[in-house]
């Protein structure tokens, strides 16, 4: 109770305890009421001071900016009415700004101070000249009509008694992609905007909130252009207010902010770990006069240290391939994309972009020379050039190495591709699209789970997936769904069960490997809506939609499925998701759902066999490797026919010279079928330097996994969708398998493999194995974390023995009688 209310009660009790006239009592009561009303007013004012809510603030409202609505502005150049709409947008709405607030902490000693911030599209926060956090491209992007992620920081150590100076730099990101240069699409949820709440707790318990409101001010920032797809320009002369007035007078003026429309999405704290500058690469090789090979294809941006005269410009082009005359080639990855830096002048200046990144290995410099070069034109001098490798800071929890150098190199280029595409979402590529195509998240699920801590990423990905689900239960192929493709070509790219099924596959993966069904429980209803939606799209339990075995191998460039019928792949996954949901319903004790889903799965299986299986040839569909392998792994083969179906797979592999013909979807199933039935053939099929195969990419000098089996056919050189061998390296070849609360050490010394070393983190700690062949079998060292245990399985005899925590030296003999 506050002192004001206590005083009222004391005063009233005192007055009424006296013998007073009726009039006097009325006066006392009237006075009491007035005091009570005044106290309420004071209390309300105090509460407002303590708990005032932040506003969304910026330079211009969405309404005044005249930003077009919708997500259909995709592709290259706009034409007609679309062009007129975007040309009419106020340029201030895509301009990077700095927002500022100065305040005092004059109410006492600061015990704690924390910031809740969301700067859209991306922000960089400094307090008293010190940057807060080391995130890049924060907050994580989302469907801003559904979810808006914010970040929280402890800034206690940054607080001063007087003149605390808050500055927030805003860029566009995916929140406000209006195009300019290369543009995959144009979509804007509004101009750059800030939500800010600094909560200061004083030692006496008082709270004070410094929030984004109309008292803030803004000015144009030195970032004169920024686009997630087009690049970034920075004019260092605008960093200083005085010089800004000479160069760009409007950038030197502080203006009052406007209160903006808030995003429609629900504010949620960011789940995934931050994206950061995780590695740096120096020049690997100079190629001619202006082009540099940085030695590694990656996602990120260059950083330069340069000196020169005021107003001179340096332009940087980046790309992952070269033209015949050793210039950067962006033909297949989105052009033009570049960075421009205008010098402040004087001492050496160090700069890298803040709000845009690209996938590249090569840097081409215009308008400058390298230190030590002849410089008759007096151009700026680059003193240092680095590539900043920017990716999600989720820890690496797995390790693999073996006697086969091809496998080691494959593991390395897959890791570099995964890291390049691990941003706020798992992207398809770090340049031309940067979109969250969903199939790779689960088709490569084991490779992700065994090698990285994926918990937070899967949790956040599920939030984005469920946000992307349509009202009818259907799922797009990308999440967030920033663009809805249109045109006669678009239908297969709008929905495909191998992509949309991630809504079911990821919670199942999470449950299996992290031992928690929380995602299945949290998202049960959206998952159920999806399988029920698929049922509305089938024809007598056959589903015909989507991309099928995308990018499988055949003559010419890859793309739409060449070898395997789309309805076969779609129906098989329709069965997979329905059966998975039946088991989830069973686990959740949803009896009615369980019964109807199991019955539906049985009907799909019957229809699938009737439609696609030839009992005379014991083959499915076209008889392709994918057709038969998908059917085998998903248990759609009639009883007693598995061996004959597998014989057809072996025959087709042999007919192609012991080579695969599968793609984005089929790889997973082919590799899994062979790991069960013919590990020796699996090893032979993967252990070569020809196309199609991982070795061919290594032989061609790739430093990341490529989009096509044959990188000479172009497209992206930095995809991880074909990384399915990574599902096997740790759990199959090295032999550490986890799931359902159990761990098995089950090595597979196939082919010419002589030894394997591997580790992965599961349950209570790290498991590791090192096995080496000898004449009698295997010598093996196994480490099991405290509190856990593992079954060790002899690959020669299939016998097993349980081992407790500790390090064990184990001999696995071919003949256990010895």
C-alpha cells in the first residue's frame, strides 16, 4: 500500500472516531474522497512513468510511404502497373536511419538494466558508443504478419549516471525488400521501424523504462543503400554530423520520429542462436589485377582496411565463379550485386557491410589498388582484404574423420555448405534466393542433428513453418513465405508434400534425437490439419502434386524429376505423413484421430501398390532407383517381395556403371536402402571421382557442396540439399547411432575403409568412437559420458553387449570363438 492511501485511511479513521456533527462528517468524507481521487491520479501517473509502453517509431509511416501490399512481386524487372506502384513509393521508406535518445539514470544506483529490442528489418544497437551484442542481421527474420522476433540484452555495465546515449541503426532486411539492383522479389511489411524498451532497476527497487516514443529523434545514416538481395553502399563522410552537412545536408539534421503502424505479427523472443561473424579468410590467391580468390566459398561479406582521399569510392563485386577473363561472374546467382564504400579520408578506415550478405569465393575490386601496387592515378590503397564468414552460432557437436580422403573432403564441403546456409532460416543458397525451402531440413536431418546443436533452430523453424501454413491446412514449400510464385510454371513450386511435410518431420526428428515430444504436442493441431488437407487433394488415395525427385541425375541440366513419376513420390510421402501422424496421435492418446489415420494410411498403401507396383517385374513406377528405394524404405513393398525389389535397384545401379540417378529426395532413400541391404555397394557407389558423385565436385575444386551433381551445368555452387551422405557418416560408417533414449555403437567397416574416428553429443554428453581394422576384426575405443550407457554391436556377428560410462578398449572379432 502506498503512503498516499495509508494517509487517507489514517485521516478518515481519526475523523470518524471523534464526536462530530453530521455536517462535519460530510465534510470529512468529502475531503477523504478528494484525497482518494488525488491519490489515484498520482498513483496512475507513477504507474505510467514506471510501465509506459513502447511505440513503433521511425522516419515515415507505411501509409505515407505508399508501399504496395502483397507478396506476388517476384522475378526480375517489374512492368506495367506493378512498376508504377513501386516507382511511387517514397524513397525515405527504404533509407537506413539512425534513431537516438539521451537520458539520465538520476534516480539512484543502477542494479540491473536490460533491453528488449526489435529493429526491423535489421538493427545495430550502441549505448554510450559501445555496441550491444555481436549479432549480424538481427533480429531473426520471420513472417512479420504472424511473428516478430525480438532480442533481450543485459546492458547493466553500460549505464552512466548522466547523458546515456542510445543509438539504433536500422536497415531493411526481409522486412522491407523494395528492390534496387538484383531483386529476387519485392515485399515490404513497412519502412524501417524500432521497438525499444530499456528497463532500469535501481538498488532501492524502483523501476524506470526508457522506451521508443515520440521523444526520440532520427537522421539519415551513412548507409545510403541496403538490400538483402542487391548489396550495400556506405558513405563514411556522413558518419560525422559536421561533414554530413557539407556532403548531404539532409543527413546532418536530426528530426522528430513519427509513430508508425506496428507490424501485425505477435512479438516473440528470438529462439535461434544469433548469426555472427564466425570465421575470417584472408586472400588465398590473386587472379590478375583486380580479382582475388579468398580460398573458400561462403556466406558473408568482405571487410576492407583502406586509406585514401576524402570522397574516393571503392566498389567490391563478389561471386562464386569467374568469367573466362577472371572477373567475378554473377550470372547465375543474382546480378548486379555489389558494395560501395566512400572514404572519409585521412587515416586508415576499416569497413564491412551491415545489412546484406552474399555467397561468394571471389572478390573483384574497382576504384582501388592493393598496397604495394603501382598507383599513378592516386587511387585508394587497400591495406587488408578479408572475407567474413557469417553464419548461425549454433555449436558444432559432431566430428568425423576416416581413412578415405574422399569422404573427409566430402564431409568438409558439406559442413561449409550447411554453415553458409544456416542463417535465420536454413536457406537454399546464400545469394540468388536466400529462401527457406523446407525439404532439405528433414531430408538431411540426421546429418544436421549428429553434427550440430539443432534444438533452438528446429524450434524456431517450426514457428516459421506453422506461421506459413495456409488457412485450409496446406503448406507452401518455403517458410517464411515472402513470395507467392505466379505464372503457368509456378504450380509445382507452390506446394509439394516432400517440402510441406517438414511440418511433421521436424517434430518427429526432434522427439527422436532430443527425447522431447514438446513440438509434437505444441503443433499437433497444425500438423493434423496438414495431413487432413492432403486427404482433400487425393484422388482415390493417389496424390499428384509437387516437384517429385527434384534435381535427379540424367542427361543435361538438372531440374524437374527426369527418372521418377511425381505422383509416386507425392503419394509415398502422403502415406509417410499420414502414418507418422497416426503414431503421434497414438502417443498423445488421441484415439479418434489415431483410428482414422491408421485406416487412411492402410488405404493409401493399398492404392499405392495398385497404382505403381508391377508384380511381374517386382518394380515400382518407372523402375528408377528412386521409385524402388522410396517404396522399400517407406515399407510400401508387398510382403515377401523386398529382396526382388532390391535386386532391381542393384541392377539399375549396375546398368549406370555403379552410379546413382537420384536427386534431392531420392538420395536419402537410396542411401538408406543400400545401408540396410548392401553396404558394400553403397560404399562403391559413393567412393569415386566421377559424375554423379561427391568426388567429382571435389575434383573440380569445389569448397562447398553444389546444387547439381554436375557443377559444370551451373546454378548454385553452395547448396546442402544433396548432402545425404552426411546422414550416414557418423551413425553408419563410424557407427554412433542415437534415438529413442538409446545409443548404439555399430560400426560398418565396408570397402577399403581402414579406420574411422567420430563423436557426437547426445543426451547427457559426448559419445566418441575410434575403430581400426586388423586381421581378426576391429580394435575399437569407445567413450561414453557419465550417467549414460551404450550397446556395442559386432558388425561381423551382430552380437551385442552393453557398456556403462567411461572409456573402453574393445576388440570385435570376426569369429567370436577365437
